[in-house]
C-alpha cells in the first residue's frame, strides 16, 4: 500500500557516510520533532537526477530552511559509497543529507518501489518528494513515469 498524506512514515533505516565511515540512521532520529523534505531519485548520477533533481534542492536549500524545513534528505537505491561520492561531486555539503537505501527496503515500505530491471537497474525508488512534520506526511508528490515536475525543488517549495 502506498503512503499518503496524513500517514506516519514507516520506521526504517538508511545508511549515510560520516567522518567515521558508514553509519545507520533510523527514521526516528531523522524525523522526530523536525520538518523534513525527503526526496527520492531512481539513481545517483543518472541524467535527470544529477542534472536537475539534486541540484535544485541544493540551490534552494536556504529557501526551504527559511520556510521552516529542518532537514532536506535525498535517498536512492544505491550503496552508501555511491551516495557519498554523488553528494561530494554535486556539492551537497551540509545542505542535503545523502541517504542510501541500498536494498530498497525503505521505498518498499512506502509502497514506492520501481521495477527498473528493463533498464538493467533492478528495483529502485520512484521519483518522489515527501514533506513530513514529526514523521507525519503533510505533502506527497509522486511523479508519473518518466516525468520530472511535481517532485522538483521548485514545485515542493511553492507548496510550503
């Protein structure tokens, strides 16, 4: 069943890179008492994700913060090393938290997995953005297949 506005985001874990190496980050730590924008891309370094999706959130991070967003996080079904490298090359810095969902467990829990086996990419996450306050979904933007509109930083920001 797909997550919807008003639902509590499911418990789960991501992996992120720290100065001490890979570290698990649970949803409780990520979401509790915070307003969070979590956006998902089908894959790090893939064309739309790399040229438009992540850069939009990096460029507008200060505007999200001005609207009360505590954390902007990007997730993809990639390993933590790929997500870390993508964050570095994209200049994500401390503007966007790069979260690996290496086995697609979290996107499956959301009901937002994507079968990309036809492209040789296995199971991935759909392109989407969710805004959550204290773990409860307040806004949800799921892209139609092949689209990049409603989950863009510009569109999400305009809805806040």
